[in-house]
C-alpha cells in the first residue's frame, strides 16, 4: 500500500488531532504500533512538527471521521494524479558523507585492478562522476600522490554481488569484441564466487604440455647400467706420449 509523505510527521498530527487508534495510524503511516504509542507518550519524534494530511491532499476529513467511528476501518491514501507514473529519479549512487573521502581510493582500486570496467560502470558502483574517474586514470587528480587503492566493497560503497556483476558484464563485452586478453586479465575478470570455487592444484602451462613425465633423474636400462664407465681420458683425444720427441741434431 502507498505511504504518505513525511510519514512520522503525519503520524504526529493524527495522534494530536484525531481519535484514531494506534493501529490505524500505524497502518496508514507505515510505522509500528508501538512507535505510534511512543509518539503519543512523547518518547518518540519529540520536537517533530505535525504534518496535516488533509491540507496536503493526502486524506479527507470524511475519511478520518469514518475511521474514527469504526476502529476496524483502514485509512486510504487519497489518489494524487500528479504522482501517477512517477519513476525513480536516475542519478549517481548516494554516498554517505563519512565515506566520501574514501571514494577516490576506491576508484583508484577499480582502475588498477579492473581496468576493463567502463567509466559508467565505476560511476554506478561508487557514486561518482566520469571526470573524476578520468582524472584518476590519467593520474591528474589533485590528491593522486596521497591516494591508496582500497576495495570499494571493504569501504561499503558497493556490494560484492554488484562488483561481480559489473566484472562479468565487462568480460562478456570483451569476449563479444574478440579482444585478446593476457592471463592476468583473465584472472581479473573472474568473479569472487568463481575464484573461490577454483581448484588449488597448480596448472601446467600449455606451452610445455606433454612433458609431465619427463625427468632427468630417471632409471637407466639394464644394458646401460652394465656398460663400462668411461674414464676421463676417453673424453679427450690426447696424443700418445710413448713415441720419440725427435732429434735435436
């Protein structure tokens, strides 16, 4: 069910100006019944000014009177044609003020470890602008010397699932374009779930496949074991020293 704007302030007004039950007010404003009771007792929403739902075209006085006479009746939010078809505004992700100082560090991390991500993807993940991302890519940011790459997931700027989804989208785009990737780039394009699911045994490069059984210390055949062991002189074709060295005449 649709909820009124400024729900808590509306609840304050209804508590102060009507005889509606706590449950009726709670259901209409999307609050807990105990929270409405706290408003009536003065423990909740202290200092909040009441918001009149009648003058703001959210309720009618007849609707309130009918609900006051029947505790089982629920209040219905008045239809507002101006709000019909209204969509959520698109824009950068909201970042809390306490985390905004760490946002450039997360951008640097994404640029360094996931360069395949587009600027639009990074902007959506951490809630920033393309000029800021470009300045960090080109290392022209005013504070680039003091920045350290920090995982945006660790900072709470985005979820791991969101980062994995962006990485997989970038991987699919790379594959569709047929761009060649290095082994290091392929590892970066793996999601966390895929990386954790991989085996721990070392992989042999394809360039030396087929040489797994090759060994320099293998056993020799019986014929080779029984053969004579050559001495050092046999490796050098030295002249015989028994002959005459020649006359001195």
